[in-house]
């Protein structure tokens, strides 16, 4: 507890000694009950409740515009434009709708999805089918990994030309 909070708590606990309200307003604690102080504390309290509610839902407490400018200004837009230029130069396009062909690192408060969906099978991961990290850095579901291996101890990554051993793949915990 900060000293400022301790002072506020002490003031709130001792102010009933000055009741009724006429005496309380004239007391050293009268500033707590002035209309402008009450409006300030009410709006601050409402903001704290809104922030707590949004965090409980796994949503950002900032406005969507703030999130977009923070993520875009953090280099995401520049990376997307660079990838687009390279793909245009090579005359290729990414085909996955709603997905990017590059990783965009996001700050922790802006990571909303804790459920992994395998990019190969498009299924959500589960305890029986957890996400697995390949040595090349790509992540796919265990069932997709086993299908790609076709019973052999090696497999080729579906996204890059790296050939890996099944024993080198590591389970990822979200």
C-alpha cells in the first residue's frame, strides 16, 4: 500500500467521527465530500472498474484506435509493406486469408488469443493434440506433425525447406 493510499484510507475511516454532514463538510475531511472531489473520484473509480472488467475479458483497456496505432507504429506496418514489396517483385501472393506470412511481434497487452490453431490442419490445439515447435521455428499441431512424418523419424517443414527429426520437436505451452 502506498503512503498516499494509507492517508486516504485513514481519512475515510476517521471522517465518520465528524458526522452529521454539516460538521463533516467543515472538518479537515470536508474536501473528500465536495461535489468536484466526488465527481473526480467517481470518474476515476469508473475508469478502474472498466479497466478491470476489460482485463477480465481478455480485452485491452485502451481504445481500439490506440491499439492499432501502437501495433502499427511498432513496426508492423513497415514489415507488412516490405513483405508485400518482396512478394510483388517475385510475383507471388500469400493465399491465406486473414493471415500474414511473417511474424509480427506484439507487446504482451495486445496478445488476445491464447488458443493455438494449427496452420496446416486449421484445427484448435488440445491436450491430446498440442502445438509443437519445429527446429526451424515454425509451430504446428502434433497430429499434423505425425501426418507429415508418415511413420518416418524425419519430416520436412511445410513452410520452409528444413528437414527435422521428430525427436527434435518440442511441445509449446500457451
